[in-house]
């Protein structure tokens, strides 16, 4: 089963902090690949770069910025393959951001 690991943090780290953390992220990705769990991953730009689109009642509305103000923001994701929710939770707990943010584990609804 596929799971999305949604990575939330309080703010975007400074470039120096991001560079210093990169070896941990590379090791995490390599470990997921070694376990044959890695499907995809990507960091996201800051929420201020977001555009929200609605098409209610046939009328399209485009708004700059994220949908809602939040204390934490979605900084990136991993899409993984796991045999169970417990295995996905284990993968989330290994994520470097779990030490300073939160990881939402959500199953992919195969349609």
C-alpha cells in the first residue's frame, strides 16, 4: 500500500541550516530506497508562493497565498510503499523533520 508522508514544520530553515541537514535527508532517502519503500519525494516552496484556486458554482476564483493561515506549513512530502500502517509510521519516525516538526501519515486511496 502507498502512504503519503506530509512534512510540516514551523518555518523554513535558513540556507545554512538546510545545507547542514542535507546529509541526514540523503541518508533517509537512501534508507527508504534500500527498503524498497521509496516512491517519490519533493520539497515545497514557501506558503507565500502558493496560489489557491476555487471553482464554485462555475465561477473560478484565484487567490494568492495558502488556503488558510497555520502555525505549521507543509514543507514537502515523501510517497512511500509500506506493507502496513505500522511500517509507514516507522518510516515517518525516521524522517529528519520528525525531530523538529511533524509528519502526517496518510494512506493513498487507490481508486
